[in-house]
C-alpha cells in the first residue's frame, strides 16, 4: 500500500552495521531530515545504535545481513527482506554503503523502480586478493548497479577499475571525498608537538591493513631509537578473512615491540598524543583514519595506494611508502623520527588545511544532495 499523500517522502539509508550509519553518516542523515525527508535506517539489530538513530529523528528497521559470510541462502534471505522493506516504505531513494547493502539493496530498488545511490567505500579483500570471489563480486556488482541512478566511489582508482571492467557506466559514476568529517569536532587539541617518535596505528587487526609490516618496521626503528613508541589500537578476532590471531598480537606485546589497545568510542585524545598516525594499508576506499588525523593536525605515514595517496602528499602532510614492504615503511618512519619541530609544525598545519579544504562533512553532504536533485528527487523542505 502506498504511503499517504500527506506523508513526507522517505529515503532509506542502509549499511551492514547500524554503527556505520551513526558514526559515518549522521551529517548526511541530518541534512536529509533538514530538507524535509523522512529517513528510515535499515541495518542489523543493534539496540544502542537504534536508540541513537531514533534520537536523530530516523525510523529504524532491523534486517539480517551476514557481512562476511558467503552463504547464498542467507544472502537471498537478506535480498528478499530488503525487497519487502522497499515495497512497504515506497521510498523515493535508496542510499547504501558496504557490499551487501550495495548489491542486494540496489537490486531490490531497481526492481521496484526506485533510484539507488550505492557508495563503494572500498573494494575490500575480494579485490586485494584476486580469486574466484573477485569474479563473483564483479558479477554481483554489474547486475546490481545496472539501474542505479548514481554509483559513488571514494577514489579515482576504484572508479576507473569499475568503469574499465564495465561494472558501471562512466555517466553513472561520481567520486566523493570519503564520508566527510566534522572539522569543528575533529580539531587540534593543541598546537604543540606531542612526544616525538610516538606512532599510532588505528585499524582492525587484519593483514590487509599492513599490521605485520607495522610490527616488522617497528622492530627496525627501535634498534636506532629504543624509546620510540608504537601503538596499535584496533579490534582483534574480527570477521575478516585476513584477521590476525589474537595469540600473535599477544606475542608482539610480550616482545615489547608495540602496545595493543582495544578500540574506544573517542579516539581524539589518542590522535592528539601521537607524533604521527600510521596506516600501511594495502588499499582503502578513502581512509577515514587519515582524514580524522589530518583534521586534528597530525601528519601521517601511509602507503602509496588507492584511498591513501588521495589524502597524503609525500613531504607535505606526511610520508608515503611502498605497500607490503616493511623496509620501505621503516624508512618512512625514520624520516618522521628525524623530523625537526619546525618541519613537523609545517606538516601538521598542512594536514589540517587539506582536510578543511577537501574532506569536510559539508562538502560530502552537498554532493549527495546534488546527486539526488540531478536524479529527479526533489530536495527541499516543500515536497508538496
């Protein structure tokens, strides 16, 4: 049954975790609400996040999404559930993030004649380690995005790969500067340089983030500077095919090569205490960690790969190194360790300025609203 004519037009936002919507999409959700839309969040059950979403003014519909699983029966159940939700709510647009909401949600929206706006925020393990899973993922993407109004990417490399493989048409694709950060909330806590040679890596403890290279490089650097401090903050035992066993992490800690911290809800104090933020990832969509670090005036050391080099300019706001290469990472860490206070201050200021100019939440939101408008979804308080 279609919604009443007096009801606000509904936009569905969907991700494989409600946490993703609360932490990364709240600015966009607030903008959609401010423009007169009703917003329905669709994600797996999560009572605390549901409460936060409802406090923002969203509706919430729980749905089972097996984010890391490969069981086609479960995925079919997810697809059918999303199709029922779309049929019940009759939204004017479908916005999604992460692979299964992008694929199965866009398919369901296309069948219902609803414009879909999937966001490919990263290609993940399926594209880093090429195998049968890569072929399956490509076929799913091609089918799902055929009718999408706009397919967003977070870097030019991912966009080019999808266009070249004919997974999307060039006229469909647009590049966003990540998820955007609130540059007022993510601001430097102090203009002073923190303790020198204190390095912080914020990432899930998985191989594809370059965790083992970080450990190997730390061993090398500590030979020259035994007082250098290497911190790894991130969840272990995560549902990822390249997850590193907790026992291995405990071994590194016992060796004294690094400190491991569990994730916290607010990482800003930890970023503020870091001399450099480190992310030796094999590939990113567009690294939010690097954007948040830059917003707080912290230079970074990262790999010269998609989603990282888009943010860091070598020698300007940090250092780039070859991926999957502990020696190259150790060299970049050595450059950072030798950096003078004046040079560090210049990098810190450049890091903040680049994020404010290119990666703000306001910029990302405006690009979403423009895409909705271009697709014929009326943007503005008056929808009558």
